[in-house]
């Protein structure tokens, strides 16, 4: 890190990541059902972690920054898949979502004859 601008940018990224993660924690506490909570936790958790890791990448040398970027790619690839698998298995175990106007798209109803 050769410039004070990089120090400020790294600090801003880490702070933004912490605030996004805090917002996700509030969402987990406030949302009505497990599917909404899982959505808040997975989306804001990933975004917060990515921002913090990018702050680390900006504050470090090129070798560490490359490893951090690889970690970001792995996180972006695996977190949505994990949330999807968890929500599908919860649905198949009988935990039903809080339904809105659109209804339940996963419910298999018999086709009309």
C-alpha cells in the first residue's frame, strides 16, 4: 500500500462490509419466516464478506490480493447454491413459507382433468 488513498479505500470497504453484515443481522431478526431470514442472511452475508475481503485486498500486497480475489470467487459461487439447497430441503421437510399474493410455486397440485 503506497498511497494514503488506498488506506482510506480499504477502510471504507471494510466499514461498508461491516454495515451490510449488520443490516443482514437485523433482517434475520425482523423477517417473518425462515425463507426470508435465509435470504437476508445469504445475500447480505455474502455482500458484507465480499466488501471486507476487497478491503483486505486493497490494503495488502499483490500476492495476498490474488488469494483474496480467489476467495471472493469461491464465496460468490457457493453461497447462493448453499442457500438454495437449504431452502429446498426445508420445504420438502414440511416447513412452509409465509405466502404472499403470488402463492406457493413449489406446491405440486394435481392437474385438472
